[in-house]
C-alpha cells in the first residue's frame, strides 16, 4: 500500500527521487538596492547650511537634472519654468545666492533678463546656460558675460563643470 502512495512532491514517473523545497521570497534587483543606498546618502542632508540656488529652465528634464546635481552637493534649490516665473518668484522674497538659467525660453530672456536681474538684485550671482551659444542665433557666451552673467556654460552641461562654477561663485559644499 505504501508503494502505491505518492509522497508530497513526488510524481508517479520519478517515485523516490529527492525533492528540493523552493521557498519564494521577494527579491529586489540590484538597481533598486543601488538606488536605495544612493538616496540614503543624498537625503542625509548637507553638513552645512544650504546655499539657496534658483534654477530656471523651460525644459523640465534639464531643470530637474541640474536641480538634482545641486541638491546632491548640499545646495537648497528652487525651480522656475521661465524668466517670467522667476521674476514673480523673486518679488517679495530674499534673493537667492545664485541663479542658474537657460538663455532661450518663452518671455523675457537672454541679455535682457540678465541685465534686469543684476539691476534688481546686484548681489546675486548668475550662471547663464545655453545650447545656442555661438550658434548664430544672436547670443554668445561673451554677450551673456557682458550683460552681467558671472559664468556662461554651453549645453550639454557636464556635472563637474557646473559644480565647479557654483562652488567658485557661492562657495563649495561641505560634503
């Protein structure tokens, strides 16, 4: 009678063969683990009081990328989607220590925006960023600097170049 019964995990074709128990557990992939470690390092906060930086870009991906780079270095970041939006943000608020702005966006921009900002907030440093510098579209890096920008960086931006320029203008992070 025992010979005709099957034990748990046995098939009638392989009766008596060893059975390996498999316990399924939830296992995260390596990318999730890496992301969790990275985010834990980034969100522990800066070791100093954060310097206020305003990032202006109509391209959401670029705006978020630059903001993420600066936040990872310990800077406090505000964001605006256009020059008109940042003019509204600065009214009634303390000026940021630094503005990182794209030069070609809807509304008043370029050298006009730089000159207006520098007149209203002379102590605010400014980094002009553009993919159009020296492209024949009317604005060069030297034009941005002549209008009052403290630095002019061409796109595509390199993280190291941006962080170096920010540190030179408002101080390095303590991280």
